[in-house]
C-alpha cells in the first residue's frame, strides 16, 4: 500500500492510503481548493477516494469533509461519539458502523483504537494490507501502554511530535492553553514521541513520520533531532536502522510504499 500525508498540523490534516483496489482518506481539514491542489501535485485523483475516516471532530481534522464528500459522494466513517460535533451536511454520508471494532475496506483491514485527547472521542488507526501494516496516531496527550501495544507490529508509524516542552513553557501562549497542550488529553511532546519511537524501534518498526508539529512551539529540526538523538543514544542509527521523516503543514510528503 501507498501512504501520503497531504497536510499535518493545527491548520489542517489529511492523509491518503491507497492500494490497487481501494483508496482511503484519513481526515480532511483542508478547504477543497487547497486539497485539490495538493492532490494534483501528488498525482492523487480525489474522485477515486472510496472512504473518508475521521479521527476526531476538531476543525483541523474535519473542516473540508462536507464539501469533499458532497462533491464526490464519498462515504464517511466517524465514531458515534464524534458525530454530533461534525457538520450536519456530512450526516447523509456517514456509514453506520461500530468504530470500536476492526472492519474491511477493499483489501485493507482498518483497526481503530482510542487515543487520549480533549475531543469528545479520538481515534488512531492501524491499517493493514496482508503483512504490510501502518499506524496513525496524532492528537494524543500521552502514549499509554495500550496505545504502544496497538502501534507495535507496524512497518510505518505516523506519530505526533507536537512541541518542544521548553519552547511551549517559555513561549507566548496563555497559561491555560499551555496547561491544555501539556495535559494528559493534550498533544504529544517531542520527548514523549522520541520515547515511543524508541520502544517501537525495539519492537521492529523501521519507518516513522513525525506529525502535527506546532508552528509556534517546535521546528522540524528540533523534532527530528529529539527523536534521532534518543535513537542514537540507544544504538539505533537514524538513516541506517531506522528512518525518520517530518510531515509538513503546507505541502505533501513523498509517497511511502509500505
Ligand atoms: Zn489536530
Ligand atoms: Zn485535536
């Protein structure tokens, strides 16, 4: 299967997973014009998307969905706890499905799992095609043992690396917002991401995409260095044993073959 992230961060999120027979979008927090432009540049045909899976109801993950599913009549998969917060225009497209249980879409097996975040509900996804497995986990306050167990066994993991803790503490955000981000239901720090990446590397995961970086409290270099140094301190060489890349708010990643 092929994975491409079209946008990642608090201004909009969108990823696409494709095989020869199915194409699935995770979140759409981009307006239709930006999404269409990024899809065109990445050589992705939006009319071929078979399903949109929602992680949670925050605007940066759902604001483009109403116009997209309407334009191409795409079924939407959304946890029942998130549904009431989603644009009512999306309702006719929502598939009635238990989002706490795994299900099949074409040749993909989709296994949703809950993540701790200050939305009504938040899902990570473990998606497999045969022996190839990828996982997505963004917008999480911390990596619990349960989350780590879900992520294990993945060939590729897109994991949040939201903020540098010192930049956040010393930065200009109001106290309450800092507390929210640092809380158990907030966003994942670079340090916590680095620890999880190391544990996953030990269990055999080789490729990582660090995602949902804060524009104010992080930089791609700081996020990368935090994870890469923690790996190297534990005798994993980034670029040889384990590969780490960074998702971008404003442009698509390359296509990863998994
Ligand atoms: Zn978000
Ligand atoms: Zn969120």
